[in-house]
C-alpha cells in the first residue's frame, strides 16, 4: 500500500469502534513484532539492549508529561520512542523516534504488513490496537534507549497496557469518557490505575481523595512502590505555559528517577526549555492562543492559565467541542474569561453542532455575545476583527484543524481522503 492507501485502510477500522481489552493487542504484538512471544509482549521493544518503558495514564496532562520525558531524555543523548494520541495535523505525529515523526514509508510498510496478518481475524483489530502495534514495530528499528507510551482511554484495558513497563505514571484524574470508564471518580481511577503492575514503581501526581484511595489500594495489591509527587518545578523556564505544566514537569522528572534513567540538572533545564508540544496554550502570535482543552477539568485549568497571562483582559473565544463531552460544564468554565464567543462548524463528524453550543451560551447571565460561522476560516476572520486577544479551544481535533488552516497544510481528515 502507499501511505495514503494505508491510512485509508487504517481509518476504515474506525467502524469497529473503541474496544477495550488486551487479548487482540497481545496477539498482534506476538504475530507482527519480531522476537516477541505472547507471554512476554515487553520483548516487542527488544534491541541490542532492551529499552526502558515508561507508561503514562491519567485524564489530563498525559501528553505533556510524555513530551517532557522525551525532550529531557533526548537532551541527555538518549534515543527515544514516543507514542501519543490523538494527532493534530498528521497521523505520523503519533509515533516519533528520537524526536522525529516516522516516515510515510514506515507507515505504509508497517500497516501493509499488519493488514496482511489480520485480514481474516475475527474479531478484527481496532484503529488504536493497530496503531499501537505499528509503534511497537517501528521502535526497535530506531534502536531506542527508552519508550514512552501514552494510554489512549483508561489504562487497565488500553492497548498500551499489553506492554510490560518499568514505571507507571499517573497524571491528574477527572471526569471524561464516563461511558467507557465509569460514572464516579473512583471507577475512573480504577481503570487508570490498571497500568500499575506487580513490583513496578508508580509515580503519581496529587489526586482527589476518591482517586488517591483507589491508586493506593491498587499499588498495595501489586506490591508496587508508590510515590505521590507534589510541588512545582521552578528551577528554569518551561516551554509550555501554565502552573499545571510546572506540576507536570515535576512528575516527569520523578518518573525518570524512578526508572533509574540518569539525567543531570542542566539537561533537565535544556529539555524543558525546548519542548515542542503544540495546542497546549500555544502562542500562535502575540494575540492568538490555541489550546486543546477538551473536558471540564482542562477548561478550568485553561481559564486559570489565561488569567495568569492576560489578567482581567477577556478573550474572543473561538470554541468547538466534541458532542460526547460535557458541553455545558466546558462552556461554564470558559465563560468568565470570554468577552464574546465564535462558534464555527468544524469538519468532524463527532463535533457538537455550533447551534447546540449557541443555546448553552445564550442561557448564561449576563448575556455573552456569540456568533455561529460556517467554517474555521470565517471564525478566525471574525475573531480577528475584534479588539480582544483570541482563545481557540474545545478539542484537540479542533486545534488540529485550526493549526492546519493557519499553516496552509491539509488537515488530518484530508490526509487519507481518497
């Protein structure tokens, strides 16, 4: 298959939906990744010397922590493999070797090989199971020293949990994906804490009591050393804005120490200063911020960061949210920092209709002026006509569409268009 043909096939797997469970991924790893047996899927990353594996779960901040670990390690001279999701503009963002996106050729060859293996499987692997396997095929070829794996949804039954890790990292836990993970914080925490494995160190940020109780119980059950990390990194500048990123940096550093990966203070400073992680309070220009906050907790943190940077100055809020999210809670978190709201129709089948968001916004008191636009381009043009700084947020998918538009590149959904 060509790169585009491979992506068309991969995206066709979305018809199988999201399926939580490890059996299919273990089978995929065993049959698609050389030198691997089903009983020890960790061998998927075996090279001349088996690399360390850091596994990161949580509700918010997972990607940032992974990016920090990756950047620090590369600054120290280690070769890294980074697996994250979702991507913003191109699928290749999900799998990086030593800071570089994997090539189109690697995607095409890897997916062709996997497709040939799974052609007659029932149940058929899902999009995420195949993508996880593709990463594990690519990492050994890159002769990496360290793999950083971000969970997709949950942890216990997430495809990434088929791998034996050296450290489990848990970022802040809050409400998201309740339809899959449970309706209480304890239920969600139980799924996230599923990445904790017997005897493997656990590094966890401060959690609400309900979540902390679950994590402590799981760690005790697994006889896994557990460290709760508090405080904020303040020794040097971080390329990502916000107090929460200082907490994330402390967590990332603790994870490296728990994995016995040697890094010095100057390397940590250099790595944190050079992180390239778009759509996390990203300053596109002096008056335009792009942030992928996609649930109520993330929206509250975003509002706090906005106030730290812009003070009492309110934003022209350009907002698009996926329909399965808590729309009202996200809008309520962002309304206090907004002067007006622009609601574009975006090119995602999962997006909430802008008219639905308009009904929510119009119910606020005092009244928050709002406009619906047919495209992202129209929304940005309208926002730029206003005197306020611009905040573009509501979804990583939306952030990706905006970044593609601003860069003049094909958006993610266009990459595999036939």
